[in-house]
């Protein structure tokens, strides 16, 4: 068997095993240490808020069957496996990488503006600037893309896959349509690559961000601050002061709420400042009993994993063609209220 064929088979095998390998990859949010850490935070919530009332056991609080074995959660698990299978079979060409964007950005700035003025900055200041800029711009890009997924009608049809989840578990993170996932990766790569390129130009050479065990430091901090509880039944609020800067798991659960007063709120991933500037920030306040999912008339897919892939894509194409025929692809988006 030729080496190229072996390499192709190895690549497809890694993609197919992606859901398992992710548990072992410290750069991924669902890596087992982060899940274990999130579990520890959930234990703390149970100990402080639930145990004194004697309402439920620790095991019942962490793994309620009505959540983890709900038909929506079971669909999440099947959809995760189907996505991995489709990715292994199709292996679509990757979007341009953040590294390529960074190199082109740095070279372009050198041609237009000459060498950057920060060549004499101390290494620690270079790393600090790179770390903060990459994190902030990456978070802004995800906020803007998330807002578009809600506001642009044909993109909302794709994003309905995620919002149709009736219960939330950490694996709901991957309940996203493959096209949406590709768009989010592209937006993030553009932001990260652009930020890295600007830093490389400004500091006249290669720079690096702060890392902890090979993982971007601020991204690790965000993960350890409860990112895996965003999609869960565990209500964790950061309080009215911190939640104006850093989004809590409870605030993201509010984003998933079917209550009309929660629609189009808390689009951000880590930083709350973008929602604050856009007027879409909602603080968690007291513990709320939230209902998740979509109204029956909003759902555009069935209860099978394959339906989550095909039906939203067809609905998106119909909305796109309808908007093009009326010349309202973007104008129409102003009327979307999710």
C-alpha cells in the first residue's frame, strides 16, 4: 500500500475517532481534565446551594436521567457520531488557516508601512500583548458570527440545530450544523490570524502567546471558569459585577431560553463587553427555571441525526433563494428575533 494512501487512511481514521480523541486533547474544551474540573465546580454548587435543602443526592444532581437520557440528549450523541462519520468520508478542504493569514498579514503590513515600531519591546510585554489581542479579537469574531447566525434568516435556519436542544449537556456544544461549524472556524481563524499577523509586524518578528502546558493561557482560564457548564443543568452565576465583564454559564443558559424576553441576548462566548455595547447583555440574577428548545413552528428538522444535517440545509437554501429573489438577503435579517 502506497504511503499517500496510508496517510489518507490515517487522517480519515483520526477524523472518525475525533469525538474520542477530543477527550484526550488539552487544546479542546471537552478534554477530560476540563470535564473533570467542571464536575468539581458542579459539586461545589451542589454542596453550597442544593445539599442544605436536601432536595437531591449528589449523583442525582450531576447526572439526572431526565437530562442525560432525554431524547434530545440522545440525539446529541447520535449527531456527534454522524458528524464524525461524515467528516471522515467527505474530508472537505480546510478553510485557510490562521497561520497563513498571520503570515500574509505581517508581510502585507511590512510592504505598506515598513517595519513595525515595537521591535525593542521586552519579550514579556510582547507575549502579554499577543495573548490579550488574540483572545479579545477571537472572542469578538465569535460574538459577531453568533449574532449573524441569529439575525440572517438563512443562517438562522442552520443555527436552529443548536437551539433545538431541549436539554443541555456539555456535548450540546457539538450540536451544530457542519456548515455553521465551518463558518465559525473560518471567522475565528481570520481573527486569530489577523491578530497574530499584526503582532508579528509590530514587533518585527515572530511572537508567541502565553501558554500553559501548550495551551493558550487565557483560553485555558476561560475553560476553567465553567465553560463546560454553559451547556448543562447546573446554574452557576458570577454575580452582577463580574457578569458585566465575563459571561457566566447561567447567562448562556438564558441565551438558550425559549422565553421571548431572552431572545437575542448574551451572544458572547467569554467576554460580556460585546453584549453590553450591543445592548444584548442580560445578567443572570436569581436562579430561574428555564425551558430550552424551539417552538414547534420554528423547528426545521426531525428527530434523527441525518435530519439535523439535511433538513436545515434545505431550509437555509430556500430562505436564501427567497431572499435573493426579493433582494432582501441582508435587509430581511433585521426582522429576525432570535
